[in-house]
C-alpha cells in the first residue's frame, strides 16, 4: 500500500491499524499509525460510566480529525492526544 492508503486504513478499526502496521508503508506513515494507536488506546477509557461517555465523544472527534487529516495528506496532530508518541 502507498503512504496515503496506509494513513487512511490505520484509522479504520483495530484491524485496519494491524493491516497498516503489517502490510502498509510503515516508515512513511509512522505519524498516522501512531495517532491511530493513541486514539485506540484512549478509546478503552470510554467504558468508565459517566465520565467515559464524555471522553468517548472527545475520542470520536479526535478520530474524525485524524481521519480527515489522513485523507487530505496532512500530518496534523489531534487535540490533547497528538503529543503522545508510542512509535518512534
């Protein structure tokens, strides 16, 4: 897969993230793979009652921002979560 396709696929569920890591252009797509991984991990906190629901809306908005940036070919970090680097 080319860079843009890998960037977009990374945001589509955890299966898409695995496909992006294993079969995609990993070197050029590190930014979006990292962003998608951070959003996926952050989404695990949505299962906390009450607070998690608000957090879930925030994570959903971050997911949309990241996906739109990937579609446009930009490397724009998502709010609050964008500074977290898990993949170097």
